């Protein structure tokens, strides 16, 4: 199962993960345009949780028991059997925030553009390595697939 | 006679939760889902969004249209189960067909409570529980312009109906007998904020009152007579005062009933091979360590899911649920779970923070260093972290002072919990 995990001992809170997540989810996927030109800026789906010197990037950890999926009243949150990941369809989302209540990690946020939909990490399934992981300078975000889980942890 | 390894009555949160769990282990075992509603499975809470034109009709459906095919499920829709013979393991449908089962799930949900109000037998009025209700009200609105609607009940369903009708440009008056809206799920402070929000959107809220009579002519309602004797004119009456377990099917049967169907943590009833979940059942509540009605979508789905695992031979316990509500009114989010005020005779520490200028409010109830209740108003991000702490009975004494921070989240938890959040697969 595809999963991004975080290592707070090497996270410096640089927020490059947020920046590259936003680029990856922008229309143009171009960093300058994504931040300066696009009318509707994409929301980053990873956020750096920070308290003093302590920080880590938080995004969907693709739970084995995805309670956000189980709780969703509209079917917008779903388990995609093809990629083995929990995905969210903003077109189906009605913004009831039940997924926010169900996620014990606090990884799902409201789309701050005022869209009344949830914003959730999609694990960049179309990429070999998710954008946040690829651009983390310190390996504070690591991609694990099920079979290699043991060695990584 | 048709025979199924798994027979599910109820094509909604609980029934689908069970079917999906069964198919995780048993990919082939024959399965059927019965419902007296004809529709493909839909998100029941979405009927208000459809009524309010906030979503198109096709968005109301909860799973893709090829769902039953893909999961190898016979969907027996538009048929009502009228009898269960538990000795012979046979369910009888309203067209007299008999269906034999090996494992049976009762996921029959709720039925709207309509009080005996004068005039309801003569004049048109609506419940607000099913997609058909939503379709009927829409049809009514398309036939005749309605200026004013009266909604009886200021609970979650009543207010969602009021929101939807407001979106359609109708003046809505909500009549609630309690002294405030949403009284079962919010405290006084949070209720007052929500009442402000809905009133500022044009909904009139009349608390502490009810109406005693519906009046009209030619079968159509044109007003209600309040308990004060005053008549309020309206073109539409919606009754939304609550839902009760729908247990008519097992009323005079050996199935043990209390307020709902009695189940254990495995979601088994007292009858072998018969399970129950969702709004029709009294399910485990981790907070009170007791079994009670928890008529909510997430608890119905997860309870059904656990039932399904057990039906397919995987022993699992349902320990995930308690009272938990997430809802949004006119773009204004609220989440609450557990106790909203300390129950009578129990000592609880109460932490609150209110910021009137942002209309935000947070509240926690703490007993023996354990969080027993939470309310988040207008700032709901990371609320799930708290519900997780409640469920895992975490001792919060070392970070209690941080709880009320607006950004309280995983980063404020002790190292062991942070590590779980950051690396664990569950
Ligand atoms: C307008 C509205 C808004 C809501 N909003 C929320 C919300 O925001 N969050 C939340 O958590 N919950 C919400 N709820 C509650 C939620 O919808 C229910 O808790 C949930 O649907 C319960 O699921 P269930 O599977 O137990 O039963 P139900 O959804 O009630 O489904 C039971 C099904 O079984 C069928 N059935 C019953 N008996 C028979 C029989 N004898 N033969 C054949 N079929 C039968 C019924 O027709 C029905 O289709 C809302 C409810 C309503 C009405």
C-alpha cells in the first residue's frame, strides 16, 4: 500500500512540501504561474504542523481502515482499488466535514478557497514519487510501499 | 426459492457497509440487498442538498451505478420485507416471494416520527427522510410558487431542510419546542451561534413553541395554528422532529428489542446468524461504555462494516462509535461529539474558548484526564484528532493547556502518539 510517512527529527519546517504540492495540483504545474498567474490557486494538501523547533509534514497516510471513507455521507471519499489509495472527488463532495471529524491524524482540511469541499492528499498516484517526497531536502517525508515497509521503519 | 448466503435488508449506510466488508473476504458468496426504496443507493443526508439545488440529481448516488454488478450483489429494490421466519431462515417479501438466507442483516434504519397534530390527516405535509420526500417537495415547488414554508423541528434534519428551502428563495420559519435549536447535539452557546447564522440567512426561528393544527383547503395546507393561537400562513409544511428505529419487521418476533434492536459488539442479535446495525439498532458507544441509539451515517456504515466482517467469518468488535455530528449550515461548519454538557451527577472539567468576532467556539469536557466531549464551531480543522483521543482514552494531562489553541493538532501530542500519527498504517 502506497503511503507517505514523516520523520520529525529531520524536518526543518521549510514548507517546500506545501509549495510543491500546490504546484503539482495547479492547472499549469509551473511554479511561477501556479503562485503568480493562476486565478484560482490550488490548495496544498500537505501541511507542515509546527510547534517551536518541532515540525513535520502531515498528509494522508492511506490508513488500512480508512474511516474518512467509511464516514463520508456522499461517496466523495472512496477507496480506489486500482491504485490502492484513498481518494477524494471534490465534484461529489458537499462539504459536510464528516471526514475531518473522522480523520484521527487531522490530515484533511477544508479547501480554504471557500469551495465548501474538503482538500485531501491524493498521494500523487500518477507520479512515481509524490511531489512532497521528491522535493523534501532532508528525507523527512518518505514514500513506503507495502512490501518495503519493514526496511524503512 | 431463492437462497443467499448473505441477505441484507436495507440499502443504505449500514447495508452497504456490510456488503463492502463481506466482499473483502468472501468475493463470491451469494448476496442480496433488499429495500422498499426503488433507488440505487444514495446518500440519505444529501436529500437536502438536492432539494436546495446545491447538487444535481446524479450526485446524490453514493456508489457508482455498476456497484451491485461489480460486487456481485442482487439488488432487490422496491420490495418490502414483511416477515422473517427465524426458524426456517426465510424472509417474505410484499409480493409473497420467500427468500432463504444463511446470514441475515437487519439494516432497516429509521422511520420519521409524525406527532398526532390536528389537520395532518386532511392537508398535505411532508416528512424529510427519503429521496422520494425530496423529489415530492421539489415537484410541489415546481407546480406552485411557495412564499413561506414551515418546518416543525429545529434539529439537524429540520435545519438542513430550512437551509435548502432558503436556497430556493422561500421564506422559512422553523418551529422548535425546545428553547434552542440543535439541543441534543450542541450546548447553549453553540446553539445560539448557529441560530444567529441561520437567522442572518433569512430563516425565522421560533423556539419554545409548537403548532397544534394544520389548516388549509382542498387538501392543501395554507397555514398552521400555533400553540399561542396565532395563525401563520404558509404554503408548505415539513415535519422533521425526529427519527425512530424502524423495527416493525421484527416487532412480534423472538428478536430482542429495547428502544432499537439489541446487539452485542459483534453486531449479533440474540438470534444466531442474525445481525443488526445502523439507525434500527442499539449499538455500542465507547464513551458511555453502553449500548444506545446512535442514528448517524458514520456509525451506521462502520457498524454495518463490522457486522459484515463477522457475517463473513472474521470476528471483529465494533468499538469505534459514539454520538458524533459534523454539519455545515450556509457555509458555517460545526462538529461535536460525546457529551456537550456534563451529565447530571457527574463532575467534569469544562474548557471553553469563544471568539465572538470570528464566531468561533471550542469546548472540551474532561473527566479523569480523559476527553469526554467536544464542540467546534466555525473552526473545525483537526477536530478528528480530539475524537481520536476520546476513543483511545488518552490521558491528556500533559498537553491539556494546548487543547483550546485554534491550531491544536498532532504536533501538540506526546512523542509516542506523534510517531503513530506519522508512521503507523492504522
Ligand atoms: C435529511 C437528513 C440529513 C441527515 N444528515 C446527516 C448528517 O449530516 N450526518 C449524519 O451522520 N447523519 C445524517 N443523517 C442520518 C443518516 O442519514 C442515518 O443515520 C443513516 O442513513 C442510517 O443508515 P441506515 O443504513 O441505518 O438506515 P437508513 O438510511 O434509514 O436505510 C434503511 C433502508 O432500509 C429500508 N427498509 C427498512 N425496512 C425495510 C423493509 N422491511 N423492507 C425493505 N426495506 C426496508 C428503508 O426504506 C431504507 O431504505 C441525516 C438524515 C436525514 C434524513
